[in-house]
C-alpha cells in the first residue's frame, strides 16, 4: 500500500512541484479521511471535503476555493478521492485523467481490503450462527454485522411474520430505534415491508417519490409509532429484502439511509441479501432447537463446512481443491461445469461434456434457483440436482449432483450453497486475471503491428510465442449480442477457450478484446490451411447455435513470413468491414471478396446511387414492350455473346441487336467505347452481387 501511495504522491509532486497538498479518501463518497498530508500543511485544520453526487460511476471535477483548490475523483462502487492543493495550478484534462489512473491501483487495493473486511465479518457472523443459542440476540448481532459492512446505512429492522396474528412484527433492530417500534404491526402488503413480504422480492429505493408512494399504504398508527421510535432526517434510500426459510417467506430485513444524496446501491443490496441468508439459517437453527442432538450435529457440521470453504478460498488454489472438499461433504457424486472456460471439473458417468455443456448453458441461463433436472442418456433417465453459480447477475457455471428428489439432505444443500459462493469468487477472480492477460496480449500485439524494425519484430514474435519459421494466417471474429456487457464478456471468454482447445499450438496468439477475438495461425510450409478454416467455421457454427450472438469472421491471406502478420491482419479487418457493409454474418476470406474490396469503404447508399444513375435511362421506357434492362444484364452475364444472350432471352439475334441499339441510344453510350463499356459492366456487376 505504501508503494501505491508513493506513486500517487510522486505523480502529484511532478505536477504541482513544491506546493503543499493533502489527499483525502472515502469508501462511500460521503465520509472522507486524510490519507496523506504534506509536512508544510499537516498542522493546518480545514473542513472535510463534501460528496459530489453524480449519476455516473466515474467522473472528475476541479474546483478552486479562496485558500485552496480541490480535484474530486470518483470511482465505481462509491470510492472517491479528493486532492486538496494549497496553491493555484492550471490543470489540463489529460493531467486529471492521468491523476485518476494513478489513483486507481490504490482504490483497487482499498476495495480488496474492504472485501476482506466484509469476508471477516461474514465469517464472524457465520461463527456466531454456529455458537449462539439466544435467537433474539443472534438476530440482532447479524443485523449489527450487516450495518457494519454497509456503512452508509443508518438504521435497520428485522420483521418476522406471526402466523397466529397474520402480522409482521419487529423482531430485531439496530442503529437507533427505541422500544416504541415494538408497538408496530404490519399487514401483508402494507408499506414497503409488507410489499416485500407479499412478493418475496428485494426492493431498492433511491428517490423520495418512490419511498412515499410505497409507504402510503401504512396505517396511521404504524406511521405514528415509526416516527416515535426513530427520527428520520432527509431519508434518501432504502433496501428491503425478504428472508425465506424452507422456500417460504418468513421475515423482511430493511435498512434506511439518511443524508443529502442516495448512497445505497446494488452491491449493498447483494450484501444485505447475503445477511438475509444468515438470518434464514439462524431461524432454521432455532426451529430445529427442540431436537438437541440433531441440531448440534448440524451446527458442528455447518461450522466445519464454513471453515473448510473459507480456508480453501483464502488459499487461492483454484476450483479443484474446492471440489475435493465438496466431495468429502456430500453423499453423492458431484461435478462443476465452468461456463467461463467451457470446462468441467469432475465427472458423472452419464454426463457427456461435449454435447451437454453448451446445452446446459442455454437451458439454465434464466434459472436463478437450484432445481432438480432429468438427464436422458443411453435410453435411461438420471435425476440430478443443479445449483447455478452466479456472479454479478451472470450465470458462471453449475454444480451438478446426482440425486433424486427427497434424497438431498440438509447438509448436502448447505455444502452446495456455501461452495457455490466460493466457486463464483474463484471464477470471477480467474476471469479478471484472464481479462488482464488479454489486455496485455492486445497491447503486445498492437506494438508488434506498429513495429517496422526487423530485430524488434523477432523479439516481439518470441514474446507472442510465434514460430518465425512457419507460415502465418490471421483471423478476426466479432461478436454482437443483445446481452449485457458482463454476459458478452463471458461469451468472449468461452469463445477464446473453445478456440484454444481446438487449435492448441496451431494458434499461438488467441485473445479477446472489446467485442473482437484475434487469432494468429501458424502453419508448416507444406500444410494446407483449408482444413484449419473448415475447423474454425465448424466450431463457430456450433458455438453460434448455442449462443444468441451474431458472429462475423474475417480471414486474411496466408503469408510465408512472420513479418507479414500485419498485412494478413489488415486483410482480415477489411473482410470484417465487407461483412459489415453487407450487413451479413458468417465467414469470408479476404481473397473471396474479389473486386468488392474496392467498395468496402463505400456506403451502400453511394453504390445504389451509382447503379440507379446508370440504369435510369432504361427505366424511362414508357411503352415497356421491350425489357431493355433485363437484356443488358443478360448481355454481360454471357460475356457479350450475342448468340448465347439471344438463346437465354428466347429471341432472335437480330432482335437482340435492335435492343442493344436502343440501349445505346437511350443511355447515350457506345459499346465500342471502352470507358462506356466498363461503366455499364460495373453497374451490372454491382446490381447483381449487391442488390440481387
């Protein structure tokens, strides 16, 4: 962390020289703390910077005051910095942008520390679930833990449904409410709390209008007791989540935030839902308390599961160790399907990896909850329990356990649930590392393309693992999808993984960046490249079948020397541009474009205008008794052979000559003029192949 701070200070010093300055940081864009103060201003006392509300995740603002000036830098997830400089300096937008980039590593480190803190709180809360027996005290502790990691929240209440009275009653609260809140009793559907319970759905409110609208159904008594129990000052945002026990809604967990701007966000909602799961576990434990022996066994085993998966997660050794631990805990065979890499860990005898992975991704893409599923294999039906692995609202993979309905034990479910969260973290971590690798590869390949020094080209080819003695061929693939960016990024990862799996050493450079996959193939001098192109087309045809994406493939020419990679790459780009201009999906080789490469940069409107101008005189044939336009097209289709053209049109050759004469008159051209001939022939070609 000290090195990151030193980098920040170093860049600032290089810009503002000897001026005094302070660096303030905030993890919620509201509460700022000084993380560095230069010696000349360390004894000075100034007001704390204020939050600048903005709808954008990331923005910068430079503000000058009487005694100092401030640069406000915000980052996603409420992270913000303020640089306060006790001197005047003319900051340029590039300097502020670079300053933001310099602060990013420090922000990421603080984010990791925050996630570690959240993990520690979750582990602490998990241990409390296993150790404490006073359910009221336990629920209060869970609520306190939730508010400790959701620092912008001011107050929270846990409401439990009383089946005897059919009311939701306050069971635990934290953050300030007094005992007056115990007089409240909410009907199902009443207010935000009753609505959350009724619909079994999480709600987040970030504007007062929506809060007042959904609170308007509360009774006067409940409003009175609520205001008596807690002083609401400028309520800005609310998150309310349902809590289920054995698939039945039993509680509602709600938190409130006061202030000047809404601060609660989707990340807080996910965290609160995590704590709601803990509340559910606590209530389940309480319900099982009568059977002391069974409860103790369950609690001890649950604690072991938590500890085991947390320890494995902290070791960061990948998915295999997690699967090893999971298999020790569950009673039936289990496998993990990783959609990020299209890879399967473990196996089930009846599970065909090649045919089922893509099918399962398509089928379970919209599933958010675990379910039983039947797999047909070898004329037999096999029942499995499938637990989706989600990360940031994206399906990352599946946990598949061989089990029939009724056979799944409570411990099996706990093990699958807990392991899925850890596996999701590992997959997201791996995806992030792969993104960084792709970015580095993209930068290195871009440097290669812009390099003209032969010595450097050899050096960079070695860094890219390109065999300089082989022939090369470049292919580009673009993906366009209606899915969100996270899912599109997952598609990109899976596609690159598939390509690497199929081509292995044949494709030393394969990476995805933005919406494009770049592939550099290397071939032995006497090796045909047609087979590789066929393999690529087959792979993408199958891949496109299981993924709702539009794919365009452009393939450059094959060259004998690695220094011509740039030329093949440029041709692949032009092939992609041709498909875009024609609004077509599919695969095309640069050499197949032919004369059309001359029109890649011409819009379809320009080409159509040219064709219309050439054929316009023939469209003014008012009698319309002779199809002159059809005659002209047939004439050039038959390479200007009068006999073949007449035969195709079923007319006498003299009739053809008469029509050709009329065409010359109407178009004011002569077929003996080479310039006229080229113009008309080109128009016929473009009409046939671009607007047929």
